């Protein structure tokens, strides 16, 4: 395949020009970073697994009517997506206290939150993605009130759906980060889910043992990082014994 023009290289992905106007190719790397890129490493096979996991979750979300940028997976490490205008807000949805929420507010990690909590962070590497309020987002024009309403409605649907999907395979969806983009079709604009949904941006704990199966294994030097990602894919039924080629449905947990 002819090498495509690279448009952007991020910490875990590279974006290339797509084969048709309005499309991009999203390439998943094995590189991992944490703590605003102060910690760097490689998680062998992560890119292949995240490509698969994100494809699977985006397709399931499309099935329930959540619009996403995903078009189709191209190969082991690449997927074709719609080109969108990324809204510079990272939206974090939390169900159980962990990570920065626990550190900042002193809520013990693992405590179920009274209700799902949504937080906003301004996407800016130089500033270390600071947390912002709705006021900052609308005042500085990063997103309109209408955009935010749409984003929150989508995030809550994603949370309900993915919480159930993961629980069905014995995994707690503790928290996760979403990004959204604006997609224009003729003169109509709609907000769609962009980026990826994978153990890089979700906290996933085994429902029985509490074992972490996500990027915290890397962040906190817990070891067996690859195995965590693989176990998520295996439980979702997208990592059959035969290898990464075949697909089967998710495996129900008792
Ligand atoms: N997260 C992310 N990208 C970021 C920051 C957070 O994907 O730049 C995800 C992270 O994986 C977790 C959730 O958002 O699932 C909440 O992260 P938190 O605010 O606790 O930050 P952290 O502990 O990762 O610093």
C-alpha cells in the first residue's frame, strides 16, 4: 500500500491522510506515556489490541445509535475514520473513585460514586490538560452550550451502555475519557465520538478480584501490562485462541 501523508503524530497514534476526502487513517502505536508524557514506554502489541478493542466498542455504540467517526478497520494497526474538527475538550466520566479524583478530593479509590460524574479538561499538552468548568468552555468558545449538551447526552449513553457491556464480561468500567468532533454533512453539523475507546483511556477492573486491566498497570508499574490489555480483548471475544484474525461474540461471565 502506498505510504500516505502523515498529518499528525500523537503519543499513542498517528493520523494519515485518508484514501478519500473527508477520511483519515488512524494508526495505533505501541508507545505509552503517562503523567503528561513524563513517563514513556512501549507496551508490545498494545496498538494491535487497541485498534481491535476500539473498533469493537465503536461498532457496538453505532448499533445503539451513538454516532462515531469510525468507518472500518483496515488492518492490524490501522482504521479508517471520518475527518472531524476535534473539540479541544477531554470529557472524563466516572463511576467509581480512582486516579486524580481520589488524589484531589481524598475519596478512597474504589468507592462507588453517588452518581456518575462528568469532568472537563482542556486539551493542551503544554498546559498539562488542565481541568476546566463549563463556563471556561463556553466563554472561550471551545464549544457552545448546545455542543456541550449534545456531548453530555452522548457521554451518558456511552457510559450506561459500556458499563453494561463490560459488566457482562466481568469487568467494572471505573472511569473513561472521551473526545468528540464536529462532522459537517451538507450544511448540518453533528457531534460525533472521535479518538478511541480502549484500556489506554478507560479504567477497567476485574469485577471479582478488582485487578486492574488498563493503563494503570503501566502508570503504576504493576507489571503484566500487555496481559491486562489482552485479557480485556479476550473477554470481549475479540482475541480468540487461534490468534487475532477470527472474531466471536463476547463471553458471558457467571
Ligand atoms: N485519561 C485519558 N487521558 C488523559 C487523562 C485521563 O485517557 O490525558 C483517562 C484515564 O485513563 C482514566 C480517566 O481518564 O480512565 C480519568 O483519569 P484521571 O483524571 O484519574 O487521571 P490520571 O489518574 O490518569 O492522571
